[in-house]
C-alpha cells in the first residue's frame, strides 16, 4: 500500500499526547500513525524539527456580515485563505437572520456566500434575531439538517432578543439536542451610557469602551446563566473578556451546571490602552465587548488553564479604516469588530505556550479539539487519529516573524497586532490531505471548502 501523502518524523501533538512519529494520509483521511512507517507516499513531507498540530478550528467568525450599514471586509474567499495561511482549517461562521427570513432561508443565504469561495471546511451557526412559532418549530429541523448551534445577541438594536426569547430559545434548542450561544452585554445600560456620553459631546472611539464596562458584561453573563438554569439548558457564552464574566461561569460550573465559555485572542493580548491612542486610531479595536484593562489577562489565562473557558476563538470581523470612519463623528456608529483569523494560532503559541501560560496540549485543546467537541465535529475534526480528516498544521517552532499587516492575507488595511513578535509559525497547512498553504502562501483551490453538517454538542 502507498499513501497519498506521508509526513515523516514530526512531533505529533494532540490535546493529550506528544510523540515523534509519521502520519500516513489516504483519500483525505489519516490512515496510519506510527513510528517509522514502512509504506511510502506519493508525496513525502519531512517534518523533522517541526510540530504537527490538528488544524485550528475557529468557531467564532463573521465573514461577509452586514453590520452598521456596511459589511465585514473578509468574505468566505479572503477570510478562509487568511485562516488557512495561519493554520486554521475549519471555521464556524454566524448566519445572521435577516428581518422576515426564517432559519432555512437564513442558512441558504450563508451557504451561498460560502459556496465556490471557501477554501477550508465550514459550519454555520444560526444567529436568531427574530423569534415566533415558525422559528421555534424550525429549530429541531435545523439541528437534524446539521446546524446544531444557535446564537442570540442580548444587545444590538435590531438584532437583540429579550430575556423571554432567550429563555424560549434555550429551552427549545436544548430539548432538541442543540446548543445555545449568547453574546452577553446589558443593552439598556449601554443605551443609557451612549446617550449620556454623546449628549456631553464625547464622540471619540474610547467612549465605546467607557459606555460598556466589565459589569455591563458580567451582569448579562450572570443573567444568561440564570435564565439557562431556569430553562434547564446548556449554554455557551461567546467572547468573555473579564473577571466579572469569568467568575459567573466558574461559579455555575462549580455548581455543575452545563455552562461553557470562550474568550478570544484579543482579550488575552490587547488592552483598553488601544482606545487611548492618538486621533482615530482607537477605532481599530472598537469591538464588542471592548478590550479591558490588563489586570484581566491573568484571569482569562487562569480560566483557560482550569477549564472554566474551553475555547479561544477570534470573533474575526474586519472593517477597513474607511468603513470605521462611519463613526468618525459618533463612536456608536463605528462598525464593531477587528481582524484576527490569521494570527490566532501563532499568537497563542508564542504568548500562551512559550510564555508558559498554557501547555502545548492545552494549546491544541483550546484552538481545535474543544471546539470540535462542543460544536459536533469530533473526531472528524479537532484531533490527529486514524479515520479523522487529515486537517493538519506543520508548525515551525523556530520561525520568527515580526507582524505587519502587509504580510497578512486578511482583506483589511491594518492588524491590531502590528509590531508583535512571534516565535513559531505554521509552515504547511493541510486540509483533508491537500496542502493548501505553504510558508505563508495559499496554494490550494478557491471554493474547495465543504459545508460541515454537524452533530449534537458534547458538553465539556
Ligand atoms: N462583536 C463585534 O465586535 N463584531 C461583530 C459582532 C460582535 O458581537
Ligand atoms: Zn458578539
Ligand atoms: Zn461575534
């Protein structure tokens, strides 16, 4: 027997293991793992001195997403190329329900955005913005169809749901075998603060952060958890940024409630200081929830280490500075979001693993394995095992990179990580056995990414 591809002599690292070995790939799947495999491959990759990780999974992206009168600037082509170059082989993107559309129609809109464009495999979360009996009845059908995760916003005029709808969603999703995700911030407090600040003539980007402090998030996280308890449902809280949020999740988990949480690269590495830079610079990091003070970094890393948080995603939602200028005269009109899809793996390796915040196995867990489990893709995705998709990153732990936005493939004119230094970078990315990125360049075929029909969540 001959493999299609054999990767030789790499250090294979999963969420639980680390050993030197070879990986044989056939028909897009991992066919054999061993030490000095006898069989040859049509293609041989020498991974001596390199790490082999499961391909990254970013379960929180917003590609081609309408927001504040414009669209996020990466579509499924540019966004997934950037992901591939950075070692991410799967994303789960949020399909936002437009006014008047049902969930089936919403999913079709997103599938059309992705088809013929995506270069890596992708799942779709249903982001419910309008609820009635028709939508409620669609939930079990969507789960059967491969869409087992549903998100609601507790804030954002026009997209948010109230506590009653959150309760109904949690109940129905849970009873149907799915998972509800929530963006938790207190809408009413933000509204009051924004009105007051603008009335006082406070229009600059920094007031975005001031209008929605840590308690605005912590209160909503605590409330969402209580509503989940009342609904007897599991819950996943996206993009936690601060102690106030994490403490709520930790408490619920101690009480053995099925509550899970995510943070994002930016909340571990960037602080509110970004908002106090000159001129309109602060707009680059206008996102929701906003960046917090540096004190929070240590709580977030600790929460990752002790499994209070299970996933590090990106909330990738880029806008060109020209688009950000929609809010030049009023911070509340700045489109919310920042890029991050391309650098997540390398940043977390340098600033997480090399800085000794997390072990290399934990790195794999939070960048890939846990998302695969929680979002119903395991073990097809998220690990290195016989029978799994050959989604792999061959990672050069010695490669040093000084980050500048010109080196990146994200379709946007800045990176919030400009000037950051990296040690360790993906060298080769394989998706279903195909080499799709090599030494920072995309070498795959546009549109090769496949829609992932996902299974029910595993609660971690
Ligand atoms: N937060 C952002 O910053 N952008 C998109 C949506 C969100 O919740
Ligand atoms: Zn959000
Ligand atoms: Zn988001």
